[in-house]
């Protein structure tokens, strides 16, 4: 496992109408804990949720 201390991970970005994505907004998930997409709570079907790699 790679642990360089950089804190890299991913956030989830989604449109305002996706409550599931909004609930995730601002959270950064460690690589091993990034939720699968689409999010279980996403009821929009094709809402456009996506991963945003953490940048630092
Ligand atoms: Zn969604």
C-alpha cells in the first residue's frame, strides 16, 4: 500500500439537484474508501456524479 502522507483521495462532485452528491460535498475520501458511483442515495439515474481527485 502506498502511504506517502500526502493525504490524496477523491471528492464526489454532482449537480445541485443530486442530494446524495450534495451530502458528499466537501468530503475527501481516502483512496480505499471512495464510495462507488452512482451513490446509493442518488435517485436521479443519470445525474452526472463524478469523482474529483484531491489536489494536495
Ligand atoms: Zn447523483
